[in-house]
C-alpha cells in the first residue's frame, strides 16, 4: 500500500503529498461519528484535476485504498481512512466558480462550505436552502456525497434536490461530466443521482452545479410547548392538514431541554415542558407569513398546547434556535457514552415510534430519547449511558441499536435519513436490502471502481 504513496510523492508536484504524522494530522483519522479512528499512510492535497487523475491512477496500479475527505463532519464514519491508505483531502477545492443570477444556478468546487455558498447567494437575493446543522463547518462535496438534509428539508428538500450537474473522476480513473445548467434532462441513465449519496464509494466529485431559488424575504419562528412529544407530533399533523407547510418543525423532549439548560452558559428563557415544537415559516410578503403563524396558533389551540411563544427580537430568535443546536453537545455532557442514530419513518408514525422508545426506557442506567426533524419524520435517536461499565454498555448498546433501527424499518422507514451508512451502519444493511439488492450494489461498485480503491470496507 505504501508503494502508492511513495509513487505519488515522486510524481505529484511538491507539497501535494504528506506522509502521516500523528501529531500534525490527527484530524484526518476520524470524523464526528463514534466509529474507530484509523491512521492513514499519508494525505494528498490535490490542487488540480491532474493531481486527482494521477492519484486515482496510481491507487489502481498499487491497490492503495483512497478515502475522499470533505471537512470530516460526517456522522457515519465515511471519511475515516483505511489503515495505511491515502486520504484525498478536498479542502483546497473551495472556490465558488459562478453565481449565475439570470438562471438561478451556482457552480462550485466541492470544498466550499455550505454556509459560505448560502451567504454569497443571499447577497444576490438568492437562496440555497439545504441546511445541515453543521453548515458552517461542512463542505458541499460532503453534502452531495451524503445527500445531506437539515431542518429546512421539510419544505425545501435535501441536497440532491438541488444538484443539476456533477463533474469528477470515477474510481476506475475515467473523468465524467453529467448534467449542468439545465433544470430538465432525461437523457440516458441518471448517473448524477447515482452519485448523490454514494458516500465517496464510486467517484471523486470535483465540480457541482446547484439550483438556487429566490430568497424568501420574510421568515418567522414559533415555539409551542406540550406535555409529551406524542402530543407535539400529533399537533404538527393538524397544522399541516390545515394547509400550512412550515419550513422547519423541530422537536425536543424534556431530557433535551433539561440537558441544554444544565449545559449552556448562555441564559435561555427555556420554558419547562415535556416537549418543545420549534416551527419556522417563510414567504415573500409579511402578510403571507403572518397568516401562516396565525393558522399555526389556531391549530395549536385545538391541541393540548401549553405555551405559545413568538420570538420577535434577534436575541429571542437566536435563543430558541441555539437550544435546538446545542442538544447534541448537551447530551454528551450528561452521559459517559452517547450513541446517535438518525432513523426516518413516515411522519404519521412518529407518535408510535415515541411510544416504542418509552417501552424501552426501563432502566436507570440507560436513557433513550429522540429529537430532531419532526416534519419529515427524521429523528435523532440517542442512547445515553448513565451508569454502565464499558463492557455492559457495549452489549446493551448493540442490542438497543438493532431494536431501534429494526423498528424504524418495520414501520416503513429507514436506518438512516441523512447521515449515511458509512462504517457505522454497514452491519444493518440486511434490515433494508435483500441479497439480490446487495449483489446489484456490488456490481455497480465493480463497474465504476473495479479495484475497490474508494472507501473499501464501507458498506459496499
Ligand atoms: C454538529 C453536526 C451537525 C450535523 N447536522 C447534520 C444535519 O442536520 N443534516 C445532515 O444531513 N448531516 C448533518 N451532519 C453530518 C455532516 O455534517 C454531513 O454528513 C455533511 O454532509 C458531511 O460533509 P463533510 O464535508 O464533513 O464530509 P466528510 O465527513 O468529509 O465526508 C462524508 C462522506 O462524503 C465523502 N466525500 C466528501 N467529499 C467528497 C467528494 N468531493 N467527492 C466524493 N465523495 C466525497 C467522503 O468520502 C465521506 O464518505 C452534522 C454533523 C455535525 C458534526
């Protein structure tokens, strides 16, 4: 494997290849998942397409594993390298190549951070809605490779809904370019969509063409509190049935709220409650937004709502959203171990899924809870260790993980709604796919990456 790196060190321009040094490069050994960190043999920092073509060609000749890396914020271990393999770090590919205001299209390199693009297009009155909560630290290449979602996916969809074109290099070393500045295109197989969500297992993405939409100038938030998460979930179905489509509908339970209160240094006016439902709506006129808020309050009053809070000042708005954004860190501080999953079920099944979690919460030493994207049925299910030793935790965690994922699939859902399979969920593919499905995945992989150099050992 080292041969590949040594070969690249002599063929690529100076500075492009560095051998791994654990003191300098520990960030490249892991991502934000709990999957085990691994030391690569070295890191390639490509600066142009020739560097990438050369890296993939040498990796094929020497059978050296290559792990493509955006900014390493993934939550399923997708950018954790193979031991002694190569990390292909795309961080220097960070240019916004074009914002085409006439066609509402952006063309970018994959290392651009999501927030950087959003800010740049907003200055021109345009909007790139996908908003993974990591948006100020994650790359758009990683977003495409994971088909990332976020709170706004409820109204605006996920990353893949905005991808018009992709350029890059397949694992077999062939360059490609699909789609482009066109909104409709049904010619041939849709290989662009095959790459969206392919988690770095088929190709290196080097250029992305994205759809933009007009920026909705009016945005308002509404916070509702309930006794239980089930009541909050049922209330959202009523809000939607009454013909309001919120941008976001985020749910937090009592444990999350208390964890944030204990953890956060800022003082939040967080009402005590069993559940919070944080809603956002937007529009092009103030009247349309006010009408949506009025309708949502009307719907809430027909449910068992406890408190209705309309954050108005910048501080109030920041505060209600920062509670949502601080949950993950706050839960970590509460427990010795935390395992997080991102199941998705049909939205009307959410109350049943919460009921199921209640049935599993029978011990003082383990707490299971869920929060997140209620609108599209995508919950972050967390298992917290409140007192087990390492060995007990590992066994309990594995059993619970299986039960929680299987229940989601049995309800017509999936084992991952946005974080991907990567290394973390690869053992659960059988819950979703037949052996024939998996064979077809392998055949696709073999076609585009015949020497299995891209992310070997992940799910395919
Ligand atoms: C605090 C926090 C909040 C988060 N919130 C959300 C959320 O709301 N929604 C959500 O969907 N995710 C969320 N995530 C997960 C993560 O941010 C996303 O999966 C994101 O898309 C990963 O981007 P990245 O640049 O960090 O990719 P990385 O972690 O570096 O890589 C992820 C995968 O993409 C592949 N990849 C990266 N770049 C390329 C490329 N150029 N070509 C081909 N393959 C590539 C890698 O090989 C890997 O398999 C969150 C993470 C954190 C830490």
